[in-house]
C-alpha cells in the first residue's frame, strides 16, 4: 500500500503570535530532511508497510515542482522497499538500530546508508512501529575505503581522534593491527589507554607541550612505540588539527612505519662514528662525546688524559710488506690499545697510523702519567701475526687535563693540538717514548709553523746562499774540492744554518726544490774554479732521502750539469744511510742511473749505521766520509782509532777514496795521515766560507792559504 506522507506537530504546544504553527514547523523539518538527503519513515511492524514516508524521489508537496523543493531526494520509488528491507533485517529483533549497511539498488549499483531508528511499543506493549532514518553515505564510505586501501598499501595507520567529552577514536584504519597488535574494534573500545601506554613519556610530553603553544598543526614526530606483543616499532606521526561544530578538537594523525628508515639511519650513524678498518671510534665520535666526557670529568672531579699515539716507522711495513700487511698491523695495534684501557675510555683512529686515546676518571697527576706510560708499555710484547711476531713501538704524546671545572680553553681542537705537539717531540727523539705536553712545546711548535710558512716564501724567492768548506788532499795539502752547504738568508732572522731549517724542509718536502737549487748553483760555481796542481776541484752536494726518492732526481742533476757545463766527474753527490731505509732497492736503482751520468757518489756519516759495511759492496760508491764522531776520538780513544783504521783499510781494498770530516785539531790530522786517510775537511783547515772567499783560497790570495798549505792552524 502507498504510504501517506504526513507531518504531525508536537501535541499541546501553544503557538504565540509571530511563531510558526506546528504544521509550519513540521513542513520545515520535512524540507530540512529532504534537503539533507535523508530518508525517514514509520514502519508498521505488523504489516511491514510504511505508514508515512519522507524522501521519496518523484513525490510532490502542494503541487510544487519536486525538483525545486527536494534537491536531497535520494531513491526511486522502486528502491524504497529495498532500503526498508535492509533496515528491517538489520534490526534483527533489537529495539534500536544504528549501523551503516550497503543496499543493492534496482539498477544493480551498491549504495551505503547510515541507518538509525527505534521500535515504538503498541498499546499492549508489543513492538508496534519502527521510526527510522537512512542517510546516503556512499560518497563518505568510498572515501574511507580509498583511505583504507591507501593505508594498507602504504603501511600507514590513519586515525581520527576527538578530544573533549567524547574523547576517543572516531576512525581507525585496518593497518592498526600491524602497528599495534589490536583490532579496529579494540582500538575503538580502549584505544586511548593503549596509546598512552605504548608511546614513550618523553614523546607524550613533547606533543602536550606543542599543543599548549598551538604548534602541533603539520608537525611530525619520530618515536618508538610498543606493540601488543612487546615488540618495538619506530613510527613517524604527522598531525593535522581542526575544531568541530561542538568546539571539540579533532586530530587526524597519519602514522607511518619508519623501521627500515630508522635502521638505515642507525647504520649511517654507525658508519660515521666507527672506523671501517679497525672498528674503533672515529674522529666524529670523539667530537660528539667530548662534551659529555667533560661533564663527567667535572662531576667526578677526576683527571683526564688525551693521548696521540703514532706507530713508529709504519711506512716500512707498507712499503716492505704491502698494504694488506699494514692494515693487519693497524687492526692489531687497535686491539692492543683497546685492551690497555678501561671500558669507559675511548680509543679513536684518526687515520693512517694515528690513534687518539681518551682515558677518564683518573685520581691524580701521578696516575695520569702512569696511564700515559701504559699506552707505550702495551707494545712491549710483540704482536702475533701470520708471518710470526711483529715488534711494534709507538710514540705517545699526551696532554693532561686536571680535575676541576673545565673552561672554554679546554676545547677538543686545543687538546688534540697539544697531544700532537707532544707526540712529534717524542718522534723527534727517536720514537718509542712518551712525552707530556708542556707550554714550551707550544711555543716551539708555533715557531716551527711560522718557519714553515716562511720557508715556502724562501723557496719561491730563492732566499738561499751557498757556503763552501774546502776539502784537502792529506798527501799534498792542496785543495781538491769543497762541500756546498746551503744557508737561508731569512729576511727577519738573518743567516740561518742548515740545522735550523733542513729538518723542517725534509719533513715538509720543500727539501726537493731546495736541493735542486743547491745542485744548480753549486755546479755553476764549480765550473768557474781554476785547476789546482793540474786538478780541477770537485764540488760535493748533499742529497736527502726525499730527493733520492724523487722521480726527477736524474733529470735535475743532468740538467744542472748541462746548463753549467761542469764535467760530470767534477760533481760528488753525498748520501747518508738513512736515505736507504724506506726502499733500498729503489734507492740503489736511482743511484746507479745517477752514476751512469758520470757523477761520483759518496756515503756520508760512515761508521754510524748498522749496515754501512754491507752498503759498500752493493752501492756504486766512490768515496766514504768517516763520521766526525769517529774522528773526534782518534787521539784519545783506541776504539775510534781501530774503527777508522778498519774503514780506511777496507776502502783501500775496494779502491774507494776516504775523507774524514770534522777534523778540528792537528793531532787528529796527524793520526789520519798516519792511518792512510786520503782526504779531510774541518775547522782545522777552514770553516764554510762564501763563494768569494772560496775563490780566494783556490787562487792562493787568501792569507789562510799559506797556513793551510803548511799544515799550520
């Protein structure tokens, strides 16, 4: 039967002048329901037929155009029974109805309705009628469904949380089972209790603070959450906030799993803070932990040691045994250092063979010194290796930070610089030792740094001059040559001797261009010297280890000879045993190529090294220079006389010329003549002199020439 659409006003209500009548109110309610797209009806439960109906498409009121009055009409008359059937089936014996259900319409499409209703009892108390409304929520349902699908595909949990009197979750996407271990219904029922127990208090406090200052909109938070089974999941939560019609705050929160991102971040952090070769902490880790260590030392009132540890002669391992062997040794050194300190201390690899050790919680300066000494003592026992045992020594430079408050001067950079200065002092003293930083070292290091900067200007501006020390033939007392000795004409400090800058030049590499300049100018000077007793004086030039390892040495010497016109046989290149330490075979190959030019070679400081005798048989040596330490004891020390006699005899057997350096007395001179030494140089003859004085000596115009020829001092 077709239902009659009726509107019933509230019984017994008085309507004053100017107010709407009950009928008018009813009509406006009908308009509101229709405009909102709501179906409303009363169903007779006995017959299953509706007694009235609102929202039926095509029905009119007062003859008005249905389209103009009821823009919210939803269903065709044929679909009404389908909606009613679904509502009746959903009631299923209950007294109230509140749910969202799909309805398959006459054209085969599926639409979703939010159903709300209640059963009104009849006169006898039995169920008589059902009042209900149905709101088409198909669009909202489709939107939520797309949200659910996106949530599941992106592994993203989406929640809608309402605050105020109705505090709770209004929507929870299906991904909540993965994120929390709870179903959607469990989250609706008791989700707030879970949320506050699963999120760490620090994060909850941050969110509350941002809420108080009104800065939560669009903000994201990364934090760990605990699932139902106790496992931990790292998430990123993005907040959007709004206010509903009731004035309650509503939050839409998108929560994403960042476990993989977090793991990657942790791995990147681990790589950044860990040395890849040794597994020790990196320089970055030291920088990040330094403030914490400062606070800990201050709170405990303890001393701290920061030590720079450098492996002695590590270059020999790399060049002699290979990089793999060098890496193996570095790992072993790292383990030995880590074993020598406590669990709360820090061992860092700066790079190469440089390590930093930070020891904290030390009671006194005496204990701090002992801890520093212990780092060197850790290498007393050899390090086992596949090839046997490796004996390793280290140079340790330490700075001690006393107990008490640290100040701005206790920066990491400053303390590292102090430890580095002390380490270099230990290195300069032969290694295998410990040095503790003292303020005087800083001054020395500063002077050295300033000198190094000035040395570059000296090379570019050629601020060097050569002095020459004559070499005499002991048989004829004639000058047969001279050794060229470089001096630095410093613009502020005056004339500097080699001892004041050659070591720095060697260390920095500037010795290579300086050495090339010396060879060039020494050859030019010697080319102008006149012959003495029919023999042109030879010029001797010192070669450093850096020069010997330079690939251009042969070219430098050849070019100097060609430009100056000096016969190759008039040039003597002097080398010391230390020049062969790093790579003996390469040094021999280079010297043979230099010798092929016709240049003579001399082994300097002979008698001071462990392998000098062996070198005589392997190197293309023409001359050996007996070290001044042997010459100094000739007339007082039988041992020195025996050594010099042995050197002279052996050289004579090999047809190698001998020259004694550092001859300072006539007694030493007489002994050398007696032992059969060939040549000599020293203060007994002449100090190193400028070029003009050297020329005067050769010409015999210098007043000292007569004394030199007669052997007088």
